[in-house]
C-alpha cells in the first residue's frame, strides 16, 4: 500500500509539472504582436532592434512589436488599401502622409480617448494641450501626437562663406526682399553658383497667413483676423508680390534657368546653392551642414505661431481593426515617457548601430543596418539623443519656442470635406499644373489669371463656402 501510494504521488507530481509546462507554453504563445506601419525604407537591422525592445515589452505591456516598413513613396496608397480592405493591424503613422482627417472620416482609425483614460492617463500630460486640441474630432481622438517642435518659423538660409566673403549683414534683414544686393553680388562674382533656390515658393512672402486645409495651401486665413475670413492665397497682395519678385529674380539670373526640371536635392544643386528658404528649428544648422557639406547661417522671417496644420503633421494612429488597442496605447505611453526604449527604437542597439558619446550625444555607425531617421515619428522627440555636432540645448530651445508661440484661434478645427471632395480633387490637380508660378520660370501676368480661372472652374468657391460655414460654426 505504501509503495502504491508513493507511486501515485510521484505520478501526480509528473502530471502536475507537465500541466504547468503546458500552461506556460500556451501563455507564451498567446502574447500578441502589435503591427505598426511606418513610412520608412526597410531597415536591415530591424529584427535585432525589435528583439531587444520586445524583451521589455513582453514584461511591461504583455505584447511584442513588429514594424512593417513601407517605402515613403508608396505609403499613402498602401495605407488607403489597408484601411479600405479592413486589413488587421494596430498602429500607423498619420499626418503629412496618410492624412489624419481623411483616415478618421473613412473609418480607418479607432476612438481612443476612453482607452487613454483607462490605460495611460498620464499620456494626456506628456503632450501639449494645443496638440490634443488640434487632433480632436467630435470630442474624441484617434491618434497620439508625436511631441516635437510645433512652432516652426520660416527662415532664410545663406551660405556662411559667402556671407563673410561679401560682408552681408543678414541679421539686419527685416524681410526677404532685402537679400537682393547680396544675390546681385553672387550673380556677378560667382557664375557657377545658384544665388537663390526657391524651394519654399512664395512662403517667405505670405507669413501673415495660415493654411487651414492640410495639403491645400491656396485657402488661408490671416493670422490676426478675429473673424477668420477665408481668402484665396493667390489673390492676396503678399502672394502677388512674391510671385512677381521670384519672376524678377529668375529673369535677373538669381534663379537657375532649368529650375522647372532641376532636382534641387542632387549633389550639384546642394553644393552650388547659396541661399534658400525653409522652416527653422533650433540646431537645424548642423543638419544643413551634414546635408550640404558646408555651413549656413539662418535668419528667421516670421514669428512663432502654432496652427492645427503643424500639430497634424506627425501622429501615430490606432487602427479600427486593432484587437489590442489597450496595449497599443500603453506602447505609445512608453515611447513618450521612457527615454531608453524610445532611443532604442530611434537609433538601434548601442555599440551595434550607434555610438553613445555621453548622456546627450550619439554618433550613428555607418552601414550598421539600422538608421531610420524617424525620431519625430516614434514619440517624444525631446527625449532623443542629439547627433554629435549639435548644440547641447537644442531641445530646451525647441521647448521654449513651443511655449512662447502664439496659438491660432482655429486650433482644433478640422474641415469636414465630405461635401466638397470632388472640388478639392479638381483644384488639387490644378495646383499641380501651375507649380511653376512659384519658382519664377513663367510669366506672371499671363499665368496667374489662367491659374485663377482654372481654380474657379474647378469649384474653389464651393470649397470656400463650405469651409467658411464650418469655421463660423466652430468659432461660435
């Protein structure tokens, strides 16, 4: 009897152990994998990076992460197909591509306000109120804004060597027109150089206006207009002055003659360009030097100003088809609050993909297989290590710009385009036809009236009527 009892006890222990092992294996198999679509070229070293990240995520949120890299040029089409077909995934980049408002209206993204309240309420305080306000649709949110510099003034960038050579006092400039004497010297004395590259079109002349419809610059509101009257940008005096000035510069030889077909990003263009306009952010000079191989100075042309359009540029949406939105929200909270996890996703594994210089600076390791350059798409960019060569207080200065910026009265306004989809499509096609208006290569007196008529025929007044109606209701 004792031997039989001992055998039964031993057998019970074996079966119990087997049961525990089976239960552990099942639990391991049930750990979900969050799928994240990102507009970025494929990263060969991503598997190793995600393996390291997932060691933490399994314990902290009970899930793993898989990133599906989509070539930026194909991202819009791919995401439209995914959302239309109901493809199951969890997170996706939304903003200047995969337009947020469109994704919400098409039902591709999930309402997550209640999920944030339940799973990661601290997330509300990690992101500026005006950013949340900008992405709110019908009292709910469908994405999480990525923290970055929102108040990006426009600026003029000028080759530092040329500034010193011709003793140009760029800091005394009050507007972009005052660069003309300098451009004249470049044309006369530097025949192989491009005095001005019009990459920003008439942007430097129309800084008093804000864009309301993301991706459609021709409908604007003047920043100091309390009534927020919608106007046609191309009919403002500032626009007309800008296109005429660009035409003068083209005819005077300040702008290259092949500007209509030229690639401004090729090596020759980057090397020869003396001045151009673009957005400014603290520390951008180091980025420009890396891109162009020489030092540039910057002169800001506009005040700090936050618009919904700027806040809507980089977001991470939660898919309507996600089976684990709670874990997706927890992941986004970690990427806004956990510096180590965030930097691993941004830069890879220390010693393999990047060299950490100190607690502030890093240097990427060339040909390491992982360098997505997507700090602004992964969470709180102010938690990112700075690339070697940048000023140490870049993020502090960026935060100061955000904090000191004037906020648009239209923060939180999202244009419902359902009634004017066809008109917007036709007008957008017209904009593509007349892009040369903003590089100086076409005659303004004949081209601008044709441009205006074509937009009129395409239905721009119908868009304005609907847009103004919704703005008036928003202000009330």
